[in-house]
C-alpha cells in the first residue's frame, strides 16, 4: 500500500487525528468513513439542520465526522455565526446608512455594463 497523505489542514486545526497515520489507524478511519456522511452530505445536512432539529444519531455522525474533517467543522461554525448575526439584524437596521449612489456614478455603471 502506498504512503497515504491527508488533505492539507489549516494551521489552527485542533482536530484529534494526527497528520500521519499508520496502516491500522488508516483502516479505522476508513471504517468510520463508511458510517459517517461525506463532506458534500455534511453541507446538505447542515443546511437542513437550520430548518429543523436533526436526529440524535445524525448529530453523533456529524460529531464523528468533525473529528476527521476540520473543514466541515469550520463550515458549521460559520453557519452558526451567520445565523446569529442575521438574528441581530432587525435590531441594527437603524444603524444602516441611507446614502444613495450619485447620479453620475449610476450613469458610469450603466455605460460600463453596456460595453
């Protein structure tokens, strides 16, 4: 079997799994991967989880997936942050500027789009 190399990970990655695995560790990871969702499935599941409560089993599968994939864990944290900020938006609406784009700037944009 050839030397297995993981995906590059960000420097602030705190996932449990180490950079280099021996054959046995790799087999364990591959076994776990069969029972947990893939990264594209995690994205879909996280989106569904925004609308309804996920089952306990699915939340456990996601947690196990996060142990191996710091990218999906980071995506989950970003979604939670966006949701938190968007809930605060109605309170902050008064702080939004009512400035408008000058007419000459609008005209320049229209001309640029026509070209």
